[in-house]
C-alpha cells in the first residue's frame, strides 16, 4: 500500500506561480512512476505530467513550457512547479503513484487561477 498526501494548492492570479508537493509513504520502495493529474468541473481527469523513477518526464501539451515536474527519491516526494498559470489550469490536482501495476491516488488539492 502507498499513501499520498498533496499540498501547495491555492488561489493565484493569472500569470502567477504555485508549487505542488506530494509526499509518499508506505511501500515506497515499490513505486515506479509518479505523476500529477487534474480534473476540472464537468471534465474527465487528465494527465498533467509524469516522471519515472529514473527521472524521465512527460507532459500534457497544454502545460509544456510552463510546468515542471521533479522528483526527490530520497524524500519520496514529487513536485509540480506551475508557472504562467491560466484560468484553464483551474482544477483539483491529484498525485498518482504506480506500484506493481497498481495506481494509487492522493485526495487532491484545489488550484484556482483568477483573472
């Protein structure tokens, strides 16, 4: 079992920045990829960014060049640095961890970008 706790969400103006953190606990030795997803009201959950244990990253086209995902394996934490935020980035952001072909989710953190 893996437990994930997100932090760092909040309210920010257009063009601002936020940094999300996700701390993993439990069977952390088995975690492979970690990532961030988001879900806006009335929309399906979508991938934002993912990072492998080795550090390879992949981003949604909508956030490339603005968001950066990073991972501290020693601290069992994954981060999402979000710059140049837009109103369409408003959503609940969820941390995800893949462990032995199973996906684990955090409870989510709200990000609201105001005009």
